[in-house]
């Protein structure tokens, strides 16, 4: 999730772009850059680190020109560096591009253009865009961008300027990466998000899917990528700055909950092929024969990431028949773990800076274990120290409570389990093809669950004045019970415990009474009937049961007080969908109790101390 700002008009482009980038810094801050055009030349400046580093770098000698584009980066391909920072240019430094999103076919395009003698300067997917446009530049900038777009696969938002096209800025959008156009007097603006423009204009038009915008000081020309003219008018935005950074959501946490379809889609892209049913994770850095020779896999993680690791255990053991240990990272090194070169250690971390997880990684490496991290922050300590890293591509996660990173982690451990299963010849291709197809349907199914947010807010009202809650699940949904309880605890400060439902009669049932809500995660599947019995046992003791169940399950309605329905998918993938009602229950309960849901008391987004 990066930030783009572009300007064309009568002002010094720098005076618009840098403040705009600062307002988009919440979208990512690995590196920043700006390109301006004047007197037939481009001036490109870019710097690793936050926008302040770029501002310092240009302070004494700012780039000139009334046409420019800027970018603040959240790295997905290529670690944070000056070379990988945007804007990216073509071979002749005649045009510059900034990009948000992922180019899924960038590797093939890069090979083709390198064979055509294009010279690449970075490891990013973005740079292929600049060379593709260069290839068609004889047709003029607008046509070149349109033609390049037809060769790109993936979801992206692009802004481009050229030294030989003064006063012209071309922007293009495909898929879920946003772009908004701002209207001024004799000047036009483009940005990834409204906050960047609030200091300049409130007349905003949202670029739609497959639309190309040509901005000049005189105004906007809008057309489809196929060249069909489009006529739409700007609207006036009333948001204040803070509301705009949350895209109109009241909290970053809710915004990030609703970003899960995109986070899941991005984490899968380039890694699954629904047509062929292929799974590929080149970043694993391990050949199939290495994977086949493993004796054990060891997940290490903390908090929500540990819950994702627990789901990973079920999947890896089921798919690959490989024994799996799961350790809370802070406990790992105290148990004198039996780890050697045949053990694959997989630390999972959203931030990549959690001290306990880093310590566990180092402990495993000291014992000769191969390590592959699952991480959401490119270039983080964990990513740098592990032998390999599989990035979740959830985008920057600002809310302290991890939501979209969690479901992205579930996708990552699922892909890893499939890859291990295939490498160890434990899976038939039909099952893999079926699973890949179901994976690709998840983003749309997540949207179906998210549509229930208002209904779930009404359910959360039943928690609002409770002091305790119990979450129950079986099999893959036991880690979900733990995650649901953690979300409720950390967001609403209600004491909540997650338990394997089969353990209820071994103690927790003593807690059940009419004041204790029990969330039972009971989708159709292998453990459904046992969950149904647990629900009856709770009801027999005046407990209040909120069931997370499969859409269309009428039976559960006769048993539970409240049912939150979730679309059906393969049992192995159901946790990705079941997580969302649990996140929304916690979020709405926290809001109803007046809690600071984005920055809960006593918590930090990254626990960098042991
Ligand atoms: C999750 O909602 C919590 N904020 C916390 O448990 C978090 O998952 C844990 O601190 C691990 O963080 P990491 O994924 O960045 O390593």
C-alpha cells in the first residue's frame, strides 16, 4: 500500500507533492521520491526512509518544474533502498512512473525487455512499467501508457510524466489500488487518497477501474483504457484530515478489517495459478528435494501470529504429513528445543521486529536450522535475518490489533502447506487444483462476511456490559477461538478465554451462566455435531451462545441465541472467513465500551522488548 501524488499547473510541483506525500505517510514510509519535468528534462530524486529524509536531500537544491509526481513506498518487491524507491525511469530517463499495487507478470515482462536491451536499475516490479511505456513512446505518452497497460497483469494505480510531454500527467487505475483526481483553477492533482489533496482542493473525482486520466492545467480528459471517452464530474469532499486518512472509516482497525479481501488477494497473487492449480513460492529459497528431506517444521511466533502458526500446524501436518511444532516465541529457547539442519523453522510476524520472535529465529539458526520467515514488512529485521522470507502483502497495518495481517498469514501458511505437500508427494493434483480454486474465491467471500458488519455490531451490544466471555472451537477453529478471545481482550478490555471446545467439560463450563457470552465457532464440517452438543450443554446452563456458523445451516438457529453466518468454503480455508466475525465482534464491542480501538491501553503495535 504506497502513496502517490501528482501535480500539473502553475505552482512549483514540489510545493504540492511533498506536503501531499507527508499526508500519505500512513500508507507506507520505506522510501520516498519525486520527479519533476521542466525545460525538456526530468529531475528525479529519491531516498530510503521517511519523507523527511527526501526533504533533507532536496532542501538545498529542490527539483524545479510545474509538472511532477511523487511516491512514498510500502515495499512489496525489492527491499527498501534508493534504487528501489519510486519514481522509476526508462532507459533514457525520458519518462518517470510511480505505482501502487502489484504487477503479477513483472518477471516475464522484465525478461522480455532485458532481451530487448532495456537496462534495469532496480529489483522492483514497478520498473517494468517505465520500460513498457518507453517501448511505445513513439505513439505519444497517452497512447504509450494505454498500450503498456494492456500488457500488465495485476492490480495497480500508476502516474506517469515525460520530459517531452510538458503539462501532461497520465494516471491509470486497474483493480483495488485507489486513485483520486483533484480539480483546481488552472491546475490538476492526482493522489492515492484524499488526504494528500485536502490542502489544495476538495473537488475530487475517484478514478474507476480501467480508466485513464489525462491531466493538464486546463483540466481532465477521462477515457477507458480502450479509448472510450468517459464523462463524470467531481464531488466535494467534506472530510477533515484524520477522517480522510482512514478513508472515511472511524478507525484504522475497521478500515483494515475491510481491506482483507485486497490483502488476501495480494498475498496470493503470483503464487497461485487457478487455471493450472499451481502453487509457487519462489521466495522460500528451498528446492523440492530440500523440502522432501525435512524431518520437522517448527513455527515460532507471538500473539495473533502464534494463532496463525497453530492453524499452520493443522494444515502442514494434514497436507504434507510433516510433523510440526508450534512454539510461543518467548518460550522457544527455554525448552532447549531439539532443532537441527533437517528442521525448517518458520517465524511468523506482522512487524518483523518482535523481540521474542527474533530471539527464537537466532536460537534456531544457532542450532543449524534452515529458517523461512512469514512477514508483512519488507526489509524488517526478521526478513533480513531469516534465510528466506515469504511476505504477506497486507499493506501497512496501523491498528494495534492485527486483523488483515492475520488473514494474510493464514493464506501464507496455507500456501506453504500446499507447497510442502506437493514437494513431499503427499497431495494429488486434483486436491491442489480444488484448493487453489477455493483460495481464489476467498476475497469475494470475505466481502460477503464484511457486509454483515452492522448486524454484528448489534450482536456485540450483548458483550458491551459483560466482564467475561468464552470462545470455543474445534480443530482448525480452536486457534480461531484463541484469536477471537485475544481480539476481544485487547480491544474492549473484557476478559475472554479461547478454549478447545472439547475441554469445556474439563473446567470452563463452571464459568457458564446467563452473564457470560459464549462464542461457539461451529461451521459445517468434521466437528460440527460435537460443537452442536457443546452449544446444548451451554444452553442447559443458561449460557448465552453466539454461534459463527455456515450460511444456510438452519439447525444451529434452533440451538444458539444468535447466529452469525459465514459462507461455506473448503474446511481447510474456513478459518480465513471465520476470523472476520470475531474481529468485528471485538471491534464493535470496543467501540460500544468507548475504548481506543486503534491504540488500546498498555499495548504497542510492535513488541520490540522481551
Ligand atoms: C495482535 O492483535 C496483537 N497486537 C499482538 O498479539 C501481535 O500479534 C503480537 O505482538 C505479534 O506481533 P508480530 O506479528 O508483529 O510479531
